[in-house]
C-alpha cells in the first residue's frame, strides 16, 4: 500500500471477489524479509493462491517464487499501464513545453486539451477526437506527438489484441526492432521496460535491471 | 506481465488500488487508528459485517 502519513502497509486481497484479506503495517525500520514474512504468514493460515498479482515492486517475484512456487505470477496490469503511460504522457508534456512563442500558443492549448484523447485507444475516440486529432497529426507529423500516438497503439496491440504470450512476445520484439521511437528518451525507456525479461517472466533473471519498481523491501 | 494471455483463469488486475481505496475510506471515517491492533480488530469487524454476512454465516 502506498505511503501516506509516513507509513507503509501491506495488503493482501482477493482479486476475483475484490476483498481485503489481511492488512499489516510495515515496521518503521523495515529490512529484508518483511514481505516474505507477510507471505509466509498468509501461507501459514492456509492461503495457497493459484496466482499472485502484485505491483512493480521488485521484491515480490522472488518472494512469491520462494513461498508459493507453483503459483502463477502476474504484474498488475493497472500498474504496468500506469508505468508505461507516464512515459507517454511526459513525452507529450515535454514536447508541448518546447512549443514556445505566441505563434504556438493555440497549438499548445490544443495539445493540452487533447492530450488524454491522444493517449486513448483510437477505437475509443469520441466524435471530437475523431475530428480533431487527424487534423492535428498533419501538423505534428514526424514529431514526438505522432510517435506517441503510434507507440500507444502498438502497446494496445500487445496487451489487448494478443492471443497468447508468444504472440505478445513477437509483437514486442517487432516493436523493439523499429527505429522510429529511438530518438525519444521516454519511448526508449518504455521499450526498455517492455524488454526487461523480469517484467515478462518475473523469476527468470536478476531483478535489478527492471526499469520499474526500484524500491526494495 | 502477460501471464493472463496464456492462462485465462489468471486475472490481469489485482484490484489493489480499489482495495486500498476501500481501506482508506474506512480509515477516514474513523480518523485513523490509534494502534495496529485496533486496525486489525476493525478489519475483522469489516470482514464479519461485509463479507461473512452475505454468506449467512452465524
């Protein structure tokens, strides 16, 4: 659970029924083993999950593999998307800030207004977005705005349209082979995150190379 | 990250943010808990009143 008021709490829940199972405050001077002790306590109470879903904290995959070896591991989709989308959003914001001068004032406003539309899946665009964004793209062809739009669609394709893990891997590798996103540091970081072996099969190799979740507990 | 693609029984979201939100709302009503034990006791009451009642347990 995120820190609020200077303390952390660990929460265990039932993902299917959306229920809180157990809650434990993390000691102020926590060290190694706190998360494992938490999982072992759950295990001791007879909780043997078939799948464990966790956020991007690097400790979880190792601990879950030790405590519940047969359980499937899954990074929480919400957190994965949140992590990727923060790169995309910041890339747009940075580009918008680079548009200086009165000539770009209206364009800056337009970008600000349509930034969520740009980050939304094309199929979910409303009438206003369908009208304005294609027009806008004529102006921003070859810029970060266009790259973000394309990149976001590629991400949707990987996570929403893929039929199997192998299919998702193939799409991810195809995206990584492309060159158009390399000029943008933020898109490069996104690809780095996607290519991190730990993010796709959490227990496979060292966890320190994972782009996200550098916090350890 | 994509385990859910190969195993349909695996949900892709843990709804952890929802659970945190539920708990924060409980905390806000009580204006926090004085001790960790008090927090756990309240969680037990929450289990009884919200989860177990629905199953008609004694």
